[in-house]
C-alpha cells in the first residue's frame, strides 16, 4: 500500500486566511491503509511538503512550505492557519470562487500529491451581512421591497452554501453569479 494524502481547507470568515488540516492520519491495516507509518512511509521520511494555490482566474502562486508548520503529520485534529499574504505578499484576501489547492509531499523515493477544489465565498457573505445590518425594520416606515430583496439574497446565499457542500459546481457558479448580481442591484 502507499500513502494516500487527505486534507481539508476552510476559508476563515474574514477571507484573509484559510485553515489547513491534514486528514491522512496514521496507518491502520483495516481502517486507514493509506495512512502514514509502516508498512507505508512515515512522516519522518518526508523531505518536503508544500501547498500550491491556484485562484479562480488560473493564477498559480508560489508554493507554501508546509514543513515550517510541521507537516506532514498524523494528527488529524489540529488545523493550521495560513494567511493570504503567506501565499503571496500582494494577496490580502482569498477572492471568491473555485480555488485549486494541491498538497504535495516528497520523500526520497516518492512524490505524493492530492489536488482538491474548494469554493471560497467569504467576501460575498460579508457584503450580504452588511446589507442585512443596514435594513431598517425597527419602525413601520421600512421599504418592504428593500427587505424582500435582502431576504431573497439571503435565500440565494443559503442555496449557494448548500450547493458548495454538495459539490455541485454548475449550481454553485449559477447561484454565485445570481447572488452577486442581486447584491450589486440592492446596493445601487
């Protein structure tokens, strides 16, 4: 058997960082045959470990050295925060959209690689929260049409979150586009 890299990346609410968590875990013959440890290679065999980020526009950033964070590791619980500026000094936030993130671990004999796609949407969520916060519903003079537009945007956002969780790329793109247009029109 060989090591099968597993990991997850979660964007933080502010959009300026992500949490990376390795899920490869320790070798177990019955429950995790692709984990680190004999008869597979051990985490100590790793010479390099990097993350490569590709943004929604196809820009590939320089790799982030994960060995400085102690990776690879068998600990599947601890998450490590990676700032956008660590990925690239000119990057302050991770833009909304589909990001390809590749985790690569190299040993003396093998290069293990796992690419996954994650949809980040912290920026549009922030815009939606600002719209909700600006709603004036404390008196009877509120504009019902304005309230309806914000509630509609919230419904689209909830549908977007659901599509992301399902891994439905087509619906995610469609809902994100619709939500972006709706928010742009609501703030005009």
